[in-house]
C-alpha cells in the first residue's frame, strides 16, 4: 500500500532525478506504481468518487462554456 507521503515524495524527486525508476526507488515504491500516480496526478487518499465528481463537473463546465471558471469555488 502506497501512502500519500510516498507519492508526494515521488513528485518532488521526479523533478531532480533523471529517471522515474530512480525516483520511485527513493520514494519506496515500484516503477509501475510510480507511473500510475504520476499519470493520475493525485495522492491515494483522494477517493475515486471525488475524482468522478470533479470529472462530471468539468464536463458540465465545458458544455456550458465556463472553461475559464475555477472548480475551487464549488468544492
């Protein structure tokens, strides 16, 4: 199980390390797991339900032409 702290450390290490494999090793996780969280762009504690909610709201914003409005006002 990967913790939020490990993922945050991975994100920080990716800026300085040459490879994802090295950053993942220093953060204490497998390279495949590191790739997953790099692509997700969020920590494990964020539930999938929350992510789905943001995605649905994002779709609605695009549909109604509110692309420049920040979602932070609604959460």
